[in-house]
C-alpha cells in the first residue's frame, strides 16, 4: 500500500468534493439499477461501488488526506440528523409495555457487541501502524 497523500485543499472544498463524489456514484447506481429493472438495489449498489472505488484508489495511488478529513467531518456532523429519529423511536418504544425491556436489552447488546469488535480491530490496526512507523523511523536512524 502506498502512503496517503497530503494536500493543501481547504476543508470546505474537501467537503464539496467528497459530497460530489458520493452523489455522483449514488446517482450513477440509481440510473444503472433503473436500466436493469432493480430500482430498490440502487443504494446498496452505490455503496458497494463507492467501497470498490476507494479500495482500488487506495491500493493504486493512496488516498489523499482531504478525503479522510472531509469524511470524518461529514460523519460527525451527520450524527445530528439521527436525533429526531431516535427521539421518535424512543417514544414508540414506551408504547411496547411489557416488551420494552426485552427490546431495549436486544438493542443494547446488538449495538455493543459490533462496536466492541470494531474497537478491537481498530486498536490492532492502529497499533500495527504505530509499530511499523516506529520500526521504520528507528531503522532510518540506524537504531535496532
């Protein structure tokens, strides 16, 4: 894998470029799925296409830092869009009556287990990158 490029693109331009790229891939997937007669699959086709494009781009050239910066900003800010949905779901949960606690425990467990697994994988990945970087730096300095 090649290292990530650094670029002097300002955050506002990075956000616009990232959103443009996402919209372009998604709308292309919608058009292709309509032509194939599977309109309902457009979102997943767009998601898989974007994932494939980014993986190939990363392997061939390395991702520019502006994509990571803009994606992180968009993910953090888009979390606020789910607050009204969560509030509405919370109100509906209280209408469950006796089944409320079973549903709540199921939701908590099904959320925490994947988050725990993702945290373990991220920790291993970050520690691997840190170990690789420190080994490379030490070798460049002539230290074991």
